């Protein structure tokens, strides 16, 4: 690296000249900071050569790993397509329909640190995640609605328990999924990542409530189940009068508009996700907080998985852990695990149910790397969290 120059009078003198003159010798700690930093950062030719050698080794090792990993995840995808085709043809799924080896793990050298200064890249701009206050504002701005909040948390839990039982969920399913999703302590307005006990905590997703609905969940549920919600609230309104009736009528009018909005696109997750990322979509999500509509949304987040399993011919009651697998991974993928015999669960790696990126960001699936282990650790967490105050309160509401 060429040494920096300093201007003196009408000419330039290399800083190296100062080092040979005792009377003008300078320690690095008395040089101007910018010059001292430049000198400290100057890498020797030997250090640069060593870095380049290590970088080549790293790049070669990484390329070999990426080729191996690419082949593995391609096999995962092909096996998944094959299982889907067999299910369409009503053929039995066998052990050979899964990849039975674990994903390759990179064990090569780490990327070396460049001894030469590199241009700093600006930090990637983080897209802000809307929070409850944003959803409430969107509801007021776009639909002139303030969701009717419960007077206490137990009031919301009782409303959820009544509706969930009537719809066909069991107390065990509701309480244990709540225990897993919220840690056994969450309120109806709990948002993923935020905690009153952790000052400065930040939302990590738009997931809210007992079953952690995302904005897209709320949009999709209103699009698919909204007619049932309207029917239910209409029946409730018939038994009200005065101010409560006026409040319910307004809520019904807004709900009808929201349902119409969610049905302006095809019934697919990707299209619902686009709506969910709009102010109107945020407003729909605010309904999770409403004492009437919120319990319906929370219930149907789980009930749709139960109905899906029955429609596919799986009539045995789902355990809470099995229901959670469908809740977490999606109905089709979750049912793939749920319908698997125990002997196969012990052998089939969890990687069969993920895309590569999702798997590599999921330490739980990596550590508990078979279907049996993943279901077991889910049950263990449910057991532990079911003894916490929020879970006990919800159990008492049933």
C-alpha cells in the first residue's frame, strides 16, 4: 500500500522521511488521528498474500459446500413434489418418499478478515414493522372504527373460550397452543417481540394475540370466514337494544366493508399478503383486538387446520402439538407430519418440511431434527408453559 503524503510548503514529502530523522521522530500516539489510522491500517505484502491464499481456500470450500447443499435441497423439493402427486392419486406415502439424511453442514474454513481497509457499506435499511397503535390508527382512519376492547383480560378469554368450544375446538387444544405461542402469559394484544418486561424491545412481526395472527392471517380469515362472522354478529345484534345495539350495528357495517375489501383479490396467500401490507389491511388486523371479532379470528386460525385435516380424511382428533405444527408450517405441510406413523416420525428429518432459507434460520428445527423430536419438544414447551398464570386463567375460562 502506498504511504500517504503530507503537503509541506510547495512540495510533497513522504511520511516515511520523518522516520529516519531522530530530531523529528514521532510516535503514532502524537500523530494526527487520520494519519495514525492510515499507518496502522497499512498491511504488509506478506499479510495481503496470506489473506488472498486463505480467501481462495475459503471460496473453494464454500463452493463445494454450496454444490452439495444445492443438490440436497433440490432432492427435498423433488421428494415433496412426488408426495403431493401420490396424495392426489390417493397412493400411500412411504419412507422412501422422504429424504432420510440430514442437511449438509459447512465445516470448512471461515472467511478471512481482509487486512486492508475496505469501503464501508451503508447499513441495510430495516423496513419498520407496524405495531398495535398503527393498526388502531388505520382502523380509525380507513373505516372510522375503534375496536371494542375488553374491560379485563379474563373477559376476552371467556369470550374466546365460549366461541372456541361452540366452534369445535377443545380446551386442551386452545390452552396448549396459547401456552406455546405466548409463553403462557400473553394478553389479547400481545405482539411478537414486544414485552413490557423488556424496555426497548421491538416488534419482530405483525403477529398478535393468543394464536399470534399475522396481518395476512386476518385478511385471509375475513375473506374466507367473514360471512360466518357477519351471521354471528347479526344474531347477537338481534338481542340488543339502545347504545349496545347501535355499537354492534356500526361494527357490523364496518365488518361488511372489510370483508368486501378482503375479497377484491383472488383467494391466495400471496394476494392476501399484498392487501395486508396496506393501511386498509392494517385496519382489518385491528379487529383481532375487538371483544366480538377477535375471539372469532383467534378460533378460526386453528379451526381451519382442523377442518382441513378432516377434509383430507384425517378424522382422529389432533393433539395440540399436531395442531401447532399445522399452525406454524401451514396446513398442507403440517398434515404431512401429522399423518405420518410414529415409526416414520422417528426417522424423517424436519428438513423435509422447509425451504432451505427457512430451515437455516430455524434453530429449533435444526436441533430437534426429526419429526418425532420436533413434536416432542413442542409438547414439552406446552407442558411447561401451561402452568403459567395466563394459561391457567384461560383454562379456567372454558
